[in-house]
C-alpha cells in the first residue's frame, strides 16, 4: 500500500505544514497538489456597501498575492526535498473555499493541513470541514512542528469503533514503514484491551514491530495520549475523528477536540 496522490493545503500564516509535507511527499514518492487558500475579507453585510469597491478589490488581490507567495515557497521546499508539486489557488469566502478543498480531498489518498493556532480560528473550521466532510484521511500538522517527516515511532489510539478502524486502515502505508508501533488504549475496558492485543498480533503477523499498551488516564484521553507521545518521542499519532455536524456547527468528541486544540505531534485522523 502507498499514498500516490496527496493534497496539501497552505493556509494564510501557516509556516509548519509546508516543510513537513514536502519531506513526507519526498519520502513516500507521492504526487502532490498544493492548494494555497486566499480568503475574501470577512465583513458584516451592512458594512460592505460602505466600503469603496477599489478597497475591497485591493484586499482580495493582496490575499491572492500572499497565496502565490506561499505556493512559491512550498515549491522551493518540495524541490529541495526532491518532490514535484502541482500548485493552485483556492479563493472565495470561507464556506466556498473550505467546501472546495473538502471536495478536492475526496480525490486524494491523503490530505495534509496545519493545526489551527490560537490566532487563526478560521483554520479550525477548515480542519473540521475536511475531517467530517471529505470521507478521506486527514493528517494534521501541529503549528509548532519543526521536525521533518519521520516514522521511527507511531502510536495508534485504539477503541473498537468504526472511526478508529478507518483511521487504522488509512494509516497502513505509514505503519508499514514505521520502525515501532504502539497500539494504545486509555483506561481501556476489557474489550478494548483485548482488541488492542488482537490488533497487535495481526500487525505483528505482517512483519511489523508492534506492541499493545494500556495507559492510565491523566486528565482527558487526548492529554493522556499526548503525554505518552512525548514520553516515548512518538513521530505520529493515528486515531479516529469523533463528532458530527449540526447545521454546519461541528460537535466534536472530547478526545478529538483535545487533540485538535493541543496536539504536539502530527496526527492522522479519519471519520
């Protein structure tokens, strides 16, 4: 198994996703399409008629120019890593742009986005829109990420649920390359612990270096997983994305919400 086609989203102000995605694409030999997001200004409807058209046009052109700069920088990063890129711009208001990226994600084996930083709340909506709307795996890169792509150690957060199973299946190209894998449960019920042991045995039968481990919760599930990831120096976490959409308002599961807010390691999710 392998990822043949990868979609990389380059948001305004995103510095971490580009170098990481370039190193991943080069390591996996994948084709890359890079989408730089150029958002129209978000203004109250009653304000727009009061702003001269030339001012709005200038703001939109500045957004497009910034997007072109992000694409050029990523192309240089990809070239240095040995990967080829097909660049393009996705523009419009948030709903239009994010829906477009979600639809594009359905045509790719993997989509890579950057975690929303505290000063970029709009990016959280992009992550959630793609995670719950694309039907394809999503790799979220922490905004503090500086290390390149690596698979020395990978954690699989396991419960006997459909999202966890989908994330596992989506992550197999990563797991097959990983040097060490931990199938982790948190305060696991007997069924989850037995399932983790069963899964570890199945993966070991494929020649992978894997073990099962149950963690005692230290706060929330997300915090416990991240604490353990730091302890063992994990390079990636694989987990299901839990939640649903109610009239475009995303209701996130607790572990998913915590991971998206506080992640310190690249995390592959599937819903």
